[in-house]
C-alpha cells in the first residue's frame, strides 16, 4: 500500500531532523522578507547556521530582559511565569 503524504513527511522528519541531545523543539513560522535576508546575511557573515544566529539572538534578548526584570520587585519570577511586560523597544536596544 502506498504511503500518504503525511506518512512520507513523518518518515523524512524521523530520518533528517534528529535532535541529538533531546533539547530541541521545532518552530514553524513565517518572517518578513527583510528579516529572513538579515538572518541569511548574519549566518553567512559569522559562518554559522541560521539556527545558531537565532539561538544566539534569543539568548541575548533573554539575558537583557532578565537584567531589566531584576530591577523590578518580583521581576525575575514574573518574567519566568510570563507575567512581566516590558517595552518592546527594549528588546533590541
């Protein structure tokens, strides 16, 4: 019996999208064309994968948010509980 598209896709993912340390989660999203091109340029510039660029940028943004959260009463706890709200502009400054 022939496989369905979903079965073929599942088999492909099982073969090619291995998470060696068991710590990865899949993201499936659309980004603005300019953001995608910037991601490509950054990866090429630093000779790393696009995943490494994204992970590094997210770690840096997380660190910056935690620094700001530390200045607010219960800020760190609220940050980890997803209750803290900071100005959007602060993410990239």
